[in-house]
C-alpha cells in the first residue's frame, strides 16, 4: 500500500528527459508535472506506521499510553489503511473513544485520521494475539523430544520459565 502511495504521489519527469540526463551524468530528481497539483500532505501519509501494531506502539511511545493500551487490549482490527482505521470494540469502551483515538492519532502523526467502530468480522485483539503466540510457543516447547523425555523421567515436574534461544532456560 505504501509503495502505491509513493508511486501515486511521485511527480516524475518525462522518461526521455530522464534518459538524457542520466546519459549526460546529471542527477535526476522528481519534478512536478506541468499543471499538476502539489501533494502537500503526502509526506505525512508516507510516514504513517505500516501496521496497526506499529501504530499502537507509536501512540504508547508518544504519551498516549492509555489509548494505546485500549487499542491493544480491547479492540479487534477490522481494517488498517492509513489514514483510515476501522476497529471492532471487544469490550465496553467510553462513548467518546473513537473521537479520542482520532484526536490522538492526529496529534501523534500530524495526519487527519478517519476512525470508526464497526460490528464486522475483526482480528483478535493484539493482547489476545500475544497470548495465543505465547501458548503456541509453550506447546512447541512441551512437544520438544528432550522436554518430553524430561517429563517422563520426572513425572511431577512442571514447565516454568523457558526461553527458545541457545542460552537455555531462565
């Protein structure tokens, strides 16, 4: 999506002129086409976070931790196409939640966002996705042959504190 925006926003010169400039050793820079409108807001749009998770992280890092936490824990993503965000509340949220999110996004990114709540199919919340990833990782550890052998040797053992890197368990 970002690449399409870049291509659309670019004001490229005539290809023949570009080839002539390159052949003569000149540098080639994008120049506005004659009569084309200037895309003033495109710079801000190109700098918007590439994913919903990155957007939530940005909000958290820019003093909007409460809103970031609500987006992280209590909404499912319906669609993310900056500067448009559609979420499905998974728990009751304040009546002005959508307006507050839009204001926070504008303050943090500088872009005017269209934020709306929808009762459509949505992804699990970021929190639920993290929990599912942690459960999946735990099950992978439990399914490892060496761990199964340890449980057979020590039937009363419990899996506690583990890492998947080379340094071993914590």
